[in-house]
C-alpha cells in the first residue's frame, strides 16, 4: 500500500519536497474529448500549501519589527508598505485502522483503533443502545472505558491513543466489550490534539454497528446490515479521510480489492480495515515578502525570502489591475532570471550569506498594481497560495511619504480583496498556526465547534420531522401562494416549472460500491433542503466504474449498488417527495465481442446488436450503420440512432427503466452525439416527468479571451432543444462559462447581453435552461472546468434566484455551502420563482451585477455596491454572503 | 468527496463560552463593545457561514482585546457586577400534546430539546390546554403533559407552563367538549359583539362567578384544574417547572376578544369591537349604570363605534377630536369596561397565587400589546380590548397595580415588533406602547418577561435583543415557537446567532488574561503604536 511508502517518507524529513509532489498547475484541458474518461492525473504524496500567517501593514516599523524580520535585506525599514509571512505546511499521510476481534478469553470482543501518524491522537467516542433512535450518543458503560478515559459531558468519552511500545508505528486504543450487551453501535471520531483537527465521516461520526440490525431513523436497514457489510460501510470513509485533491493514492484501489473479498464473507468474525489519513503540519519553513519603496530611485522593491532548503525558483510577473493577469515587467531583472514562454519570469533565489536562507530583490516601476508569483521547487513541485497565485499589492507604494495613513488603508483594502479564498480558511489557518502553543485552549474550541455541529444536526433532524408532519398550512399562507403560482402544467421540458434539481453523486461516488444505500440515508435531508428532483448516476453495467461506458443496458448492477438497492433508493426518494432522474447514456455503448477483424463492435446481453447498430463514420469501430447524426465520442462505439431496431430497443429500455426502477425522467448524456429529433422520439415514448440533456461544447474565445457575445454557443444548445421539440431542457453551459469569466476576472458586465438579458441559454429560453455551476465532470475530482474557487456561492446566488431550472451539485450541498444554498432555495420557493420568471437586469458593471426577478426578489453579486430602489416596494435583506446579497419584498 | 478534516476553530478568545456546558446562563454586560462585534451581521442565513462569522468575530475580538487591554482591565470589575442574568425560553409547539393526550412529534421535540440545551437555552414553555386535560368535568388526564415534562427534565431544561383556558384555532385545540356542549344551549357563557356574534374560544369574563358549568362557576373549575395540576406535577414544581402562566382570556391574554382575527404584522388592523353584548355583560353594565345614577347609559355599548376592520375615524366614537370617548358617557363606559377586565384578571391571578404561592414557581399573566392606532389620541385598539389607555390617561396603572397586588409578573408579547416595520398608515407604535407598559410596571415593581409575537418578523431578533439588553433589561424571554419554521435553514441559524450574541459578553472579563498571553505571542509586533491604531 502506498501508505507504507509514506510512512518512510515521514521518517525522512529531508525528503519533504521530493519530486513525487503533486502538480499544482494543471495543464489546460480541452473540454470535449475527455469527458467520459477519467484522466490519469499524476497524483503524489506530498503537497504543500501556503497560508497567510498574518498581514501586517506597517507604517513605521519599530525596532522590534526589524528584529523579527531582520533577515530582509533592508537597511531602513521606513518605507515598508506591505509585508506578509506565509508558513509552509506539509500534508502528512498515514493510515489509521479499525479492528474488531475476539479478545484472548474468547468471550469478549475487542475494538481497536490505531493511527500511524505522529500526533496526540484522541478517540472521541460513545455508543448507542438497542432501540435508540436518532444519531445520539450515549456514554458507554463503565466497564467498557479504557483507563485514561475522560467523560465529555454526558454522552461521550475521550480516550487517548497510546503507543504500546516505543518501537511501534501505531498509536492505538483498545476497547473491550461484551457482545451480548445492549450496545448497538460504537460511534467515534478521531482527533489530533496537536493540530486540533478532527477526522470525521462527512461531518458525522463513524459508526460501527455491533448487531445485525440497526433501527435508524425509522428506516430499518434490516438483515442487510450484518457484520459483513460494514467493512463496506467503512470503505466510504476513505474518500473522506483523504483530502479530495490529494486523494488518489494507489492505496484506494488496493483497498477496494481487499474489500471485495470481505464482502463475500458475510459471517465474518472480526474485521480489520485500514484507511489513509492526512494531516497538515506546519513544517516551520516560511516565505516572507516585503515591499518597500526605494527613496533614491522612486522604484518599488519587492523582497522575497524563504528558508526552504534547496533551489527555489520564483515564477513571477506583475499585473495592472484587479483581474491579476500576468504581465512581464520591464527590465532590469534580478540575476538568474529567464523569461518563461513570454508570460512570466523565472528567477532562482540566491542563497543568503547568513544561514540557509535564499532570497531575491525585484525592482519594479511604481505603476504596477500588484506582484504575482508562485514558487517552484523542482519540476513537479509548485508552491502556491492556496491553489492560487501569491499576490502582493503594490499600488499603495506610489503615495508620497507623509501620507502613510492613507497609503496604508489602500494597501489593506487591496490585499483583503486579493485573498480569493474564503475568509474561513484564512482564519482557520491563522489559528491552526498558533494552535500548538495553546493546546488547552484549542480543546475548548474544539468542544465548542463540535457542539455547534451537533446543534446543527439536531436542528436538521427536528426540522425534517416537523416539516413532514405539517398537515395543514395556515389558510392565509395557502391563499397567498395560490395567487402567485401560475397554473401548473407539467411537461418533460420543465417539470412543473418550479423544479430544483440536485445532482446526487460526484465522480467518486462509485468507490464505496454502496452509493445507493448511502444516498438513501440522505434522502430526507436532501428533500428537506427544498430539492424536487434528483439526478442519479448512470445505473448500467459499465466498463468505467463511473458508469458512462455502458455495456449491457439491462444489467443494472453497477459500482453504485445493485438493482434492488437502486429500486429501494428510488422508492425512498419518492417517499420524500422527490422525482428521480436516471442518467442514460444513449450516445455510445461498449461492445461485448470483437468482429472478425478484431474490432470491438458486437454487443451481447439482451440487446445483442451487431455492427449495424454502430455509426459508420468512426473508423475505430468499423460500424456498418449510417453516418452519425451528431458529434462522435471516440472512446466507444457510437450508436446509430437512425436504425429502426436500435430506436425500438432503446424506447423499450427506457420504458423498462420507468416501470421497473421507477425513474421519473432522464438526464441524457452526451446529446451532442446524435440528433435531437431522436431524443424527442425517446421522450415521447417514455413520457418522463422531466428530462435534461447534456449538450456541452466550447464557448467562443478570441486570443484566449472569452468573447462577450456567446450567442453562437447558446444558439447551438437552443437548436438542440428545438430539435427535441422542447421535450427536454438542456444544461446551460453558456451561463456557467460566462459566470466563470465574470467572477474570476471581475467582469460582471458580461452578465448582460446586448439586449439587456441574461447572456446564457436562460436569457433566450429560460424554461428549458437547466442552470448549474458544477457537475461531476467540471468539478469533483476531475475538475475539467472548475468553477472559480471561493465564488461558488455567487454562482448559486445567480442561478437560484434566476429563471431556468437550477441544479445544485452534490459536493456543494454537502459542504460548508450547504446552509447558504438551502437559504437561497427557500428564498426561491418562498417567492415562487420558477423557470419562466421575469428577470430585469438593473446593473451589469465591472464589479457588480444586480437583477430583480419577478419584482419579488432582488439580488446582486460582485464586490461592488448595490441596494434595491426604495420606491413603492419595500425590500428587506433576505440573506447575504461573500460578495452577494439577496432581498425580497416584505 | 468531502473533506472531513475539521480545523479547530479560531474562537480562541471565546473559549469560555463552552456552549455545551450544563449551567451556562446568559448574562449581559452593558453596552460593551463586544456586543457590537458579535452582532455585526444580523440575519445570518446558514449554519456554516454563521460559524465562520464567529470565527471572524473571534479574530477581531482578539486584536481588540489585546490592544485595548489596559482599558478593559480597569473596566472589568464594574462590568462583571453589572451582568444581569437572562433566561431564554423557547415555546414548544402549541399542539405538543393534543387529542387523546399523546405527545405529537416527540422525536422532533426530543432532538429540539437537545439542540436548545446545547445552545444554552434555559428552558421551554409548554402550553397546557384545558380542552386536552379535562375531557370530563373534574376528571383530569395529564399523561401527555407529564411525558413532556419528563423529556424536558431529562434534557436538563427548565419548564414554563402556560395554563390555557382558551381554545386555539390553528392548530385546532377546542375547549373541553362538555364546555362546548353547555355553550350550545347557553351561548351567554361566551362574549358577544354588537351584532350578537359569539366568540367561542373562551368564556366571557362576566360568568366568572356564575354557576354556569353544571353547577360550578368557571373560577371554581379553573381552581380544580390548577390544584390538580399542582398535585400531579409536584415532583417538577420548583425544580423543572419554574414558572406558570395563568390563562386570562383569548389567546391566554388579559383582554376582550375585540379582534376576531389575530393582528398580523405588516398589515393594518381595524379598531376592533367592544364585547359587552352577552346577557351577563349587559347585566353588569346595567347594574353599574344604575349605581352611577345614569341608568340610561346602561342599556348597551357605544352606538357610534366603528366595526372590527374599520379605521377609527369612520364613526364618531374614536375621533381624535370631539370623539365620544372623551365625553362623560365615553368615560363612564370605558371605565366600566376596563375595570371589569381588571377585576377578571384579579380573580384569576389571586386564584393562581393562592394555589402556587407556597411553591417556588413564579406566576405570570400575559398582557397584550395592542399597538395599532397607538399614535391616535384615543388608542381605539386598546380601548376595545379593555385597556382604558388614551393620550390623556394611563390605562396600565390599574393593570400593573393588580399584578403587583397578586405578586404576579407580566408577560409582554410583541417584543420583536419595531415601529419601522409597521405599515406607514397604521399609526401604530409597538415600541412606544411597550415602553409605556414597562415604565408603568417598573413603577409598580412588577417584573416584565418578554415574548415575541411570531418568529420571522422582519428585524425581529434585532428588536428582541434591543429590548432585552436595553437600559431596562428583562430577565426572562420566551421565544415563540418551536416547529418546522423554527428549525428551518432560513430561521434557525439566525436564532443560533442571536442566542450566541446574547451569551457572548459573558466571556470577556475572565478571558482577558489568557488572551493577552497568546495574542502577544501571535502578534509580536503589536508594540508598535501605529498598528495599535489600525487594528483597535
């Protein structure tokens, strides 16, 4: 397992930045060709990130100041206008294991948790008893508590993990228990007192059932949940424990294999499961940046210094405005500087005379707005500022001496803008940077945070029950909403028109092999957030685990679960009032057999088509059908929809899925590949409640910049919808693309087209536009076209207030965005905004976009100022977040 | 996949809060600058962002605490002395127990109680309905309520019980069936308006001492109810149960049912109608008129009053200038009408304090906030509700005096209402009325507890906070009310933030010393005077 290598890595701190490190600069990737295939990204085991330790805007540095950063090559610090110190963090990986076995005397059982990473590990745990409902913990009986346990309030125990002997790798804790006791499950989370980090399961505890059945929220999972299954249950943690970006260590595949064998062995006596774990540790290295103004030349000097050992190359440039576009400044450059692809400069940091530090001085003209850089340690290791460029504001430097106060406030403003990542992270990191000095305090904070989380969970539970038990709505409310809702007419292009879609999976969901069951647990939660439609992953047998390379269409046992589990899931989703979309891949299908030339184009299973079902224009697959009616997807034989028998079979299949599984509608994969008219045919035959197609191609760019006018792009999507005769909606890729540019580059003017309407499909055919900001391809662990980081909520504030049918990505729902998204959804529902709502754009300027929707909801995104007019309507602020605000009429 | 590494929060400086700590109480410092910090963003919308806000706040807090350290230190003894204890209660669903004495949505309430406890809320308010308990005259079934009381006790929360001798329409909880049956044949046990329409949600105060209920007077029936409650709940009284509200009329409030529809925030309500037209009320009026030497005035109520939904000036009674309310007749009628209400209140509260006086519970009565038309001279809404309070007369003197006499406390609803959010033309002023009642209560040394009218009023939480922390802080506030909306993502986070913002100031005096140590370490450059100026 890869984890072993990592152990050795950890014991050799000198190997810290070895070339295995993750490539942080992702090469640009075309959007079209790779969509259904997971790209083998090189993922490594070491990842560094920078966090701002603090930003101090010094006006006149005192002597102590100079002492602190005396390593700067600055004789007089009078002119320092900006200074930052970034601690370098290392991400350590190790493993932790959970074992259940019989203790020596064969009567009692023993539950063991161990962790290979150094640290002060604490098991924070409790139990639940038979007949308990909900997710509450109880304190375990006294006899179960290992020595050294400390009770936390009245429902948990904290037990430190200890090394059995000095030579051991693992810190571990053993808990003895009697299997005939009333204990139904052990719940735990692991935390590290050193860093204050908690290791949890999606914000929940790990649950280790000790009996064959568990009553959970009234859903009896029944006999399926014996000892044998829960190794599978544990499997899902692996995705969680690993930070998403760094998660693709080989260990995962291995553990999946090992799990397989376990699942077969249902009456397992005990079990042993290992998982990877990551931990961020401050390694003590720092990168310091200071900006000063040279009194002699009037130029600005940027001093960069670090104590990272070895050769460090600065990859740098300057920018002229807030958009932070890299430009090469005029010479002179420091020694050892080369020009890199006409885009940036590279400078090797020079060792300092004192100690093992290296640094460089950059002299720049004063008109530059900011200084951008990343550090390159070797060919594969880049150090960035939380996935972004480091950014040092320079503008404040141009002010004349004597106006210190003013210049300082300017630079503060700029620098605060420059931190594109959430303030949350910033402060988290700041505190974690300090945390080792005050572990005692940290502990209390942790308790507090866990309590806040627990409160949130309890509230969510109470909410879902109260909500479901509301039988009568007060009369007034009913009459109010009735008047606002237009007559509901259901059509497959729009549903009721009030639909809000949830994408119920991501690129990793197949890994647990029990996604259906996992999602089932979340059904009521998702529904309670206000979603009406959920899109499930492709259900068929597939060559790729994610399901987009279907083989036997009638075999619905996939990596997401079995056909029975799928039915169960669909039933649960229906019970909580959601409609379910099946993800159907109609464009292509993987063959079972080779033809006489050795080419894979003969199908098996119930639809045992031959090569006549394959389009003729892809030489790879030697199809004998007609030419494709759309674009080709080159990784598998594309199906020839012009064949009568193919269409008949597909219609029958869709009908079967409706009947057998209970799907209410479809998400149609890669509809660029065949004519929309066929889709119309399929939809008319299967009569879905709602259908949406994925028509994804590239936006228009000129010289690398996105064109303001994306009419041709949206025209292609609209053409497709038209071809389906409006029986299907389509994902509004145009809107996503324009949001990217608008948000990333602070060009909010892009959000209005020449006619003052929304520039995406939603501006032309709102009722058929399914707006979204991320999906399993664009985001998740593929990240082919990721929405600008930290700006997701602006994106949601846009799509969830605007017409169209908004779709929210699973990863965002189960993230810290969740409650903001929930609030946006409830604003949408409260005000009856629907797919045809009228939007009036009131502002589309450089730094702010504002619109009023149906005269009931006003919204703005962007850092600029906007308040709704105080006219006849009374606006009250419904919610606000980072760079967005939403108002409703009161 | 989701990242599950949870960093320790940055709430370094507020670690004393220990939200989960069992005996956390809310205390407030006066006008201390941290209040501001923690309430910078009202209406937070979500759990996470809220937490992040705390983080943010916590961070700022640090800097502040560091730099203003010497000042705070000198201030801190005074601050800790001035801390007042505030107890926050949350109302349980009105139908927590209903038909057949079963506990409704027990699981949700269970989870809710836990969440509230963790949040540091002191207790919950439980409405106990006459119509649920006394299904047969003199036979009481408390089982459902006992179960709830046990849940509350188990959760470590306090309980405030509201004894409800009225009916509720939403959710529907009627009066006891046997009472309704008597009412069918004998409608005069209910209030009636000028058109003879009866209000059947509670008994008329005129029958308090008449043996209309199978040979018993309503007061005797209420007494039996209260005594049975006392003996049944004796294990809880004084420990878990810390307060009891005596139901005094419609919606439990001391008033006439002058408005048939509950006032909705944001809409203009009419003046309401006098409710003196049932035979028993008319008898009382007649006697009073005869005793005052004006028998002709005792034949009915004012002939020139507008109807329920009308504005005051649609008829002459409430006119600002020259309205009949200012005439000798007006004074005669209003004096009688309001004194009957006060006497009714006195009957029930003296009953309650005689029963519960020997226990440790406080007895409360609820006085409504009839804030519509407060800016007119006549205050018509208050007059029809039974409060003879006008521009020239403080009608709450008699009320407060009556509460003081019975050592009872007043619950005032509507602490979430602000003038700003009232419709422009309603001439309403909840804030001024509240201030008037509170001043009057202070004068009579009657303690005031607060309540909100409805959760979700615009700016409600801010307004509540203003009322709670103002110059004249209140010691108990009951927030209405637990249910789907309460826990919904659009409401609960702001409530959480509200609660935490109330509790925050408590930390500061104790927290400072350790902050200092840390902060100097973390901001080593803080000796620089200029930094001080910028961050402080």
